[in-house]
C-alpha cells in the first residue's frame, strides 16, 4: 500500500488521542505520521475559520489520506485564536500555532512548511475564497504525476476587492513573469497549491513576509526547472475584509518577480538591457562619424560604456548564481 493511501487507524474503544500541538510527536499520542500537511494562515477570520476547517476536514477524511492541519494565528486582533482553540477538540488532526506578533502570510506559510510533517504541503487561505474541498484532488495529482513538483489552482475569475485595479495589475505582473521565466503561467499568485516539501526547503528562506510569497514559491520552482502544473478552480468572493492593498502589494509583486529572476537567472534581466544600450550606442557612433566628420559625442561613448558595464554585471551575477549552493 502506498503512503498516500494510509488511513487513520481505529482508536481503541474508549480512548481519545490528545489534541496535538506544534512540536508534539503524533505517533506517541496515537496518530499516524501525516502524508499531507495543510498550512492555514489565519488573520482576523473569526466568523468563518471554523466553517473552513469543517470543509477541509470533511474532504480530507473522505479522501483516505493521513493528514494534519497547521492553523497559524498571525496575531489576530479579533477572536480568531479563541475560535481555533474552542474548535480544537472537534478537529483532532489540527495543530494550532499562535504567533506572538503579526508576521504576515508569507512568514506563516514559511514557518508552517518548516514545521510540516507531511511529504506533501498544501497552502490555502481561510477566507472561503478557494475550493478547499478539492485539496485531495491536488494531492492525488502529485501522486499520479511523479514528475510534477507543484500543482497550482488557476483561478477562472477574479472576485477580490478593488477588482478594477487587481485585474490589470495581476495581468501585467503575470506577463512580466512569463517573459522572464520563459514559461506560461495561468495564475502567478494563487493561494491554493500543493507541492513536495522536500523540493521547497531550499527556497523557504527566500519567502517574503507578505502576499508575494506565493509568487516567490512559483518563480523559485520555475526558475530551477521544477515542473509546475495548473488545475482550473473557481474563486469565490472572500468572507470578511480583504488585506490586499492594490497599489502597495502590486508593486511588491513586480519587485518580487524581478528579484526572483535576478536571484536565479540575472542574465535574463540584465543582458537584454545591456545589449540594447550598447546597440543604441554603436548606432549613434556611426551617425556621429558620418555627420560630425569622425568626431564622437561624449554621450555616445557613455552609452557604450554603460551597456558594457551592465553586461559585465550580468555575467558576474550569473557566475554567483551558478556557484551558489542549495539552489
């Protein structure tokens, strides 16, 4: 029997496993080692987090996968943590991890992945937007396609707040990412995804604290030739208040895409810029020689020199990227 098909063993009659917490030994307290870890960042989700947990556990219990839910309260200012703790006896596969200060969804996902006991890690949100009842389908896709390291839910519609700003901003960011990565990316920043934990470990240190962590993990996999596939999903209007800031977060997304490509493949960013500047400089050099009787303008020499310097920086950056360990 494969690991993914292991079911939770029946408990002896009259015995109930202790509610696990971060750091507990699951085997010692009566649980199998989970095959799937669902990382669920929670920030001010008091009104619907229990409904989300019910939806996830119902789907996972029916799937037959051994699993755990790592519910991370990111220092909520409402009663989210109290709701999680009150609901804990109903969800014996859930571990509650409260943060002492707000670290952002990226920090929660990074620490959750590091603490995960499962071979497959699932990222999703607790705001009722993603079809979390389909999580077993994502895990099964990785089991059936061993050459794929990450599967992402590609949203068919945009239902978030500030839709007028989100749609064009996300389209622009996705086009930049596709251009720089050389890959078709149906959804760059979907919050629902499953991936192999072992593959993700070298890239967790690169995750920023905010929303762009999902962009980072996608670009990290693509830039290092880890296959990423996509499954179309429906996307619902979120419950509660959105934490997305259209201008500030869009700027961070673009910067993070550029940062990731610069980190793994600086030639792809810098060399085209260098070649264009040098080409313009040489064209102007020819014009100067023809128009000004073999006199060359200072700006012409400056353009050629700047292009050459950027090309050298690109080559040095590429050398550093290729010599870097654990990437």
